[in-house]
C-alpha cells in the first residue's frame, strides 16, 4: 500500500497480548495518490482519502519477533477509493 498511499499513517486503537502473542488494532489513514498494485491489476490514483481498519499480530520468541501478520479490510479501502461499488 506504500506506493498507492504514500502518506499512510497508522494509529493503534487497541492492543492485547497473551503468552507469546500480541495483537494490535490499527486504523490506517491516507490519500490514494499513486498506483495501487493488487492481485487483479493496478488501480490508478484516485486522489481520495481512505481510512481502513486493520489488525497486526506478532508472535515472539524470547525478546525477538518471530512472525508478523497484517490483515486489513481491503473491501473498505477499495470502496473508499472508488475501485469497488458501495
């Protein structure tokens, strides 16, 4: 998403941890000013603002991050930039 929304900034809106796993709820905000490459092709810049909810999960091994997974609501993003009907 960096090239498509270069001004993207995330705000942590919630956090939870248990054992070796931590989860963050994040809201990403930015403007779609560049090409957004997807599995279906490239979406040209729309100039529209977007606000997309996401979750990032971390698994730790000792004090090191062993794994990171990032999930976000791509349908909400696509609707906001006009690439998917509302």
